[in-house]
């Protein structure tokens, strides 16, 4: 069994795998855990391994690349047109392998651990900024219900809260 392209549909617990030979015929179709995928790929001669760029794909891609395989990650929306009939994990794996054979397919570069760490920091910061903005808007709404208008912005609310705590202004004077 000579596999030229290995299509992997990643799941949380199990992965569906489809192997194509040089002629494009399906020669392998299995379902296994990620550890099993790594063991199976380790026994194969270097080939093209195709996956959708999703959660866990970059880690698995780095492991498979270290085994000598050529890893191709694709955006899920580019794979969707290659799914035949009803969608399921096995057909998704086959569509992934099929899409990887297309000469005009656009692939995603594997991210290093450092790149993923930086992406995580940016996403966490974005979430914190969004939550802070939501809280400020909620406080402005609560104050407005009490007749106190506060202009938009974190600094405006901070200025009002400092003035309020030092009793420099009364509630009626607080309209900004």
C-alpha cells in the first residue's frame, strides 16, 4: 500500500483518515485517535498530509513534518466544495485529500509555538478590552438611569468616579 496523499479530518477525540495512491484511488480509510495518526504516519513513507487549519492542526502538522511528511493546511471554506453528498467525517477526510491535489489550492503556513503564543496573547487582550468596554457601557447605563450622563470613553467615566468619590460634584452637577 503506497500512500501519496493522506487526508485527515481532525476531531476532538478521533480523526478520520483517507489515503490516496498516486492514481487518486482510495487505498486507506480509518478512524483513530491522534496518537494513532502519529504512529501510522511514522510507518508511512514521506507523503503529502492534508488537514483543515483548525484547532490542533498546527501541533499535529509540526509533528508530522518532523517525520518527513509534507504538511498542507487548508482553510475549511476551500475544502467544502469537494465534499461529496452527505457530510460526515469520512467524506470530509476524502474531500481534504482531494482538495490538497488541486494546483490552485491556497494553503496555510504552519505556525510555530511562538506564533501561537503571540496569537493567544492578542486574543486574550482583545477579550479583556471587549469585556472592559461592555462593563463601562453598563455603568454608563446605570448612571443614566439615575440622571447622570457620562460621555463615552474610559477616561470620562474615571474622571466622574474620582469627582464623585471626593464629593467634588453633586449628582445634578455631574452631567458631562
